[in-house]
């Protein structure tokens, strides 16, 4: 990716993330222009996972509280980006993201 491609990459990523968070279903409505930016759906899934992981690393100090539940700051981040988290959970084989999603839907964010 060149410097001139960077704005298009991030603009497209933000638009996809916004759509995911509005729909909350975690499904990306694939468009031909996404192939130009990301290559294929698998690469986009990796980019979305990296986006989520980067946000968590930057904004969450502790993943779990003293009771072993996802921390309030992690739940708040998840609640702010439900569609992105659901999209990441769909491709996560470990189940960690799905468990976090379930905790956000069941536990109020403090």
C-alpha cells in the first residue's frame, strides 16, 4: 500500500466499521470496490480483527476484573462497537470474542 492508497484504505475501513456498528449483525455487505482496497473477504476479516485488537490495546488497561469477568472498560468498548465485535467474533475460532459479546449483551456496562 502506498501513501496515496492510505486515505482510501482508512476511509473504506471506517465506512465498513460504521455500517457494522449500525446494523449490529456483524455481516459485511461485500462491494466490488472492497476488493480493490482489501483484496478479498478473508483479508478484510483480518483487517477488522486488527482494528479491534488495536482499539483494545490502546483503550483497555485490564481485560478482566477481579471476579474474572470482562472489565468495565472492555465491556464499554465492546458496547460502543457491537457490529465490529460481532464481525470479529464470527471469524474467531477461540470463542473469546463471542464470550465477550455475550457478556456485553448480558452485563450492563458500568
